[in-house]
C-alpha cells in the first residue's frame, strides 16, 4: 500500500522515540520538483557526494544531527536516526536550507551560527559576524539601545599591501572600485580613473612606516572571525570615546577575491577590497559626519555599509530587520530612512503596542502622545504606500514580551554572552554589558528576525528553525489520492506520519541547540526553536478537500484546524519531554511559520502560509557569473550551471543592480495547480485582505497557540489598482492590531514597479507555453504540466 515501501506493522515496534510510522528500513527519496526544484537543489543543497540524490542528502543530514549527541549512539538512537532519515528523504520533514546544505558528520565540530536561520544583535560587529555566517539578523535601533556615538571614533587608517594580488593597480580595477564607492558614475570608462587614484592616495596608508607613534595596529585575520574582530576593535574604541587615538587596520592577509572558502563548500571569497570598501564608506559616510546624526542613525548606516559587503560575499545576500520604538523622538526620521536614505539592505518596521493602536483607532486629541501616534501612523503608511516599508510589529504580543521572560535575562560583565570556541569578545565586553543593562529597562526588550516569524531578545539570541511538509507525509503517490477522500488506512498512516515529522523535527532542533554558539548563554536560558508547516494549501486540499475559502469557514474546515491544534500540542509536548531527557530547560518557543523559500521550492509547494502568487510564472534565480560581451563566453569564475542552462534555452538576463550576477528564468506551475484544484484555486492577488488576515488569525490560534509560540511570517499584498492610500490605511488600522505581525506590501502591476526584475514574473498562458517549448529539458516540461495549466 505504501508508495515509499513502508511495512505498517513495523509501527508497533520501537515506540520509545517518535517516527515509528516511517520505519527504519531506508525509504526511497521523493523526487524533487522538475526544473525549479532541481535547480534550487543544485545551487544550494547538493554536494558532489550527493550525486543529485535527495536520499543521500537525508543520510548525511540525519547522521550529522544525531552526532550532536556527542556519544556513540544507543540502539534506540540508531533507530531514531533511521526514522529521521526517512522523514527527511520523503520530504515530510524538510528541516531548512542551511541544514540541508551544511549537515554532515562534521557538524559537531562546527559553530551553531552556520545552522541558525534567525538571530539578533545589539552591536555592529556582532551583526556583521552573524551575517557573514549566513544568519538573518534583527536589530532594535531604539534610542535607549543605541548609545555608541561614532563622533568619538578613533582616527581610522587602512592598509592593503600594494603587492596583494587584489590591490587595484589597473585602470579597470580602479574604475570598478570608483563606481562602487560612488566616485565615478555607473557605466564610467576605465580611461578616467584619476579621481580614484587621488582618493586612495588620501585614504590609504601605503607605507606602514609612516603610521603615527602610539597607533593601535591590527592585522585582520583571513576569516569571518577576523573580519568581525576588526569591527569589534573599532566599535569598542568608539564606545570608550578614544577619538584622540589612531587605529590602523591592515587587510593584507585576506585571501584574494574568488579564492575558495572551505567552510562554505568552496564558494568564492569576496577578497580584501570588499572589506576595504566597507571601512572606507563607514569613515566617509558615518565617522566624518557623525555630528549630524543621532547614534541610532549612525548604527543604521554602519550596519548598512557592512551588510552591502555580505551581499556580494558569494555565499548569500545579507538579510536584516531594523526596528524602532514608535515612542522615540527620532521615529519619523527612521520611517523615512529607507525611502530617502538609500538604506536598502534591511526590512524596516516600527515596534508598536496596544497603546499605539488605541490612540490611532480613536480620534486625535490635543494630548501630545495622541498627536504623536497619529503622526507616526500617517507617515509610516505614507512611506509604506510607496515602497512597502516600514511595517508594524506588535511588540507587546511577542511571546517573551507578553510573558515577561525577556526582562529576566541576566547582565554579564565579562562578555560570556557572546563567546564561542571560534569567537571570543574581549574589546567590547563592557559595551555588551551596558547594552544588557539598558535592555532590562527597555519598553521593547524583544524584536524579530528579518522575516518576522521569530521573537528574539534585543541583546542577542538565536532560533533554529525547520519546516515540515504535511502533504509530503502522504504514504502513497499524490496522484493516487482523490482530494479529500483518501482511503481510511492511507489517511490514518498519513496523519500519523505528519505528527511523527513534527516530533522528529522538534528533537532535531533541540539537538542543534547544543552546538558551540556565540549566544550559548541565551540558548541555554531559552532553548528556543521554531518548527512550522509549509505547503499548507496543498495539504488542506488533498488530505481534506478544502480550498482557501473553505479554510476561512472554521466550522466547515474543522477537521483541518483540529489537526493543526493536535500538531501544535504534539510539538510542545515533545519539546518538554525531550528537554527533560537532555537535561535542558523547556523551550520558550516551539511553533512558527517561516517563509520556507528554499525548502518549498524543492518540491513545488506554496511557501509557508502563503497563497500561490500566480497560476503560472517565471521564477528568476540568481547565479554568479556573466558573459564576456565580446566573445559571449562565460567568465572563468561563473557558476558552471549557467552554461548548462544557456545551452538548454532557459531565459536569462544579466543584472546591473547586482554586478557579476545573472538570473535564470524557470517556468513554474505550482504543485497546487497540478493537484486538480482548477477553478477553486485562489491566488494571493485574488484573496481580499480581510480574508488573508482571518487566515493569519486562525493560524495563530490553532497552530502558533496561546503559549510557546513565535509568529507567522506573511507578506500580504495590497493592490493599488483596487485600493487607494486611505483604503490602505483603513485596512492596516483595522486589521494589523489583530495579529502579531504581518508585512503589508502595496503592489502595482509588475511593469510599474521599477525593479530590474521580480523573483516571480507573471506571463500569459500562451507566452508561458512558448517559453516551455523552447527549453530543451524534458524534466522541466514534465514539472510544468501544461495540461493542468490549461484546465486551471
């Protein structure tokens, strides 16, 4: 009966650990979604040893995670590893992109930062280090929490040996650097680089013998830790108000651009010029003009310039969240910072509370706070109407704020709350202690990660997160199931496997919480995690026969919501039970719904809680590399997949906003459309905002739950051809207070948005069919399934 070779009778054996319904005999791996799913796996998951087999990925990820126990596995633990492997291989437990990428038997010797999707930081050096490790990082820029005044920075001198292979000697290299620094216009010719030479002569130290006596000299190490330590030294000296001293940072030991990074599967290094750009921009745009900015704005600018260099680091783009209290005097400047200041590397949100909404929903009065609240709301929605930011986060509804546990975090004077085997704070220990003291008195001691689904302490914390895909726990082929009417034995095994996936996932995450970590103190204090579903709409349709409108009728779709509540209870029960086994505190948070971009694309699922954006579209994916304009050949450091996709006829574009990058368009029809939903399908553009807010409230009630819950990450698009600014404001005023957080994004027709490209580009069914026919890739055509497209 089981399409994945499972003997149901084995579920009666070895029930001491969850996962019995997956069994211990290796199950065949679920095939990836043809085209897009395979492309994402090749780009972010597969290693050569995987041989493009997801089952091999499951083998190494399960083995690496179980190895975190730190001892030879007992018989029951070997059983758990086998079951965990099967849950991953079948797609039922997808974990997260970074676990699929980095998980292996060497995991116990690696730092936790590589495996954490979500983090926060209270200092620029900490944020930079976490970004370099691939974490998405949130930071609160409240007045009370940003107290380092960069007007007190030391005199900063920079040195890169002229003998370094990356030193910009040639006109071409000088031109590229000049464009990056804004010294030359975009598209400038390499013939006129004299302004760049003059700039470097003024801002670089060519001969270290000329450095002033008494200067602090630091040679930057060729590692993520080395880069962050340089920023720590600079930031700590600024905190100590050492403006009369000189700091020399030597970048000469940093490996050349393009050299492989072993800890990132050989991905290319950014080279010393990248970090040099960051320090030059910090000096020019912050230190030299610090007197014109408040400390919070200085910090926002510094974090931006550091993040830009992570953007081009070859491994991933930086992901940041920037928040600020609605009560701060500088909140209006913060609201305008993104649209007016060019700070494009972070999502900006205003932290609000019940008092804010009470004032905004009432008529304005002469009271100063009432006037302030109305002004903040009006300005935030005016800016958001233009570019979608800032958003509003209900800070007092976040778990640690609501329960009060956030104010219980202790203050450490010795830097132990940012210390691991790989990185130890020394210079900035007193800075972090001062931040902790201030946070203990803060109105908002909790903020979120960039996508908004995790609540984290403002002074720093982690959350390891994972996806489970209830649809993919189906024990038979999806095509063999009549939507809403699976056979009784199939339904029973399916339901049991979904719960097993959740329980196995909770244990998977808790073992990851035992890794060597910068925030080990906070991890031990909270044991925080976030497990959440993805592909919910496919699951609701195939398992229960419910479309989106059915799900909004809580009585009609009661079986679905009862299952969500059952799974939520199971996750939290397993968290408490396994914490007792491992001798750890019970998790502060367990449930979440994350965006689930990478994991969902592997199998063509709708992402997290989101509705399908479109019925058919081109999904654009970035790859490193460009063609030579003269020869048409790909540059030597280009991703080899580019040549392959070009040869097969996939649409391609070279980007200007991300130099050196090319996007490839993958024709995509969501799996939901291939499951026979037809005219009952609802896209994000078709669902009214009120309906989507109701969907979020139901998810918060039944899945997130009243305790131990994080948030649902969700972007709700408001289409400007249907709603004007006042209508947009009414929607936000009426609906946003009813959920913990939701990104509300005014959206215009694709061609009016002004972006160089959109991740998903809608095309007509006719044009879509032509694109598919022009691609010489049988797997991609199979994944598109034009027959279902014509019937949708």
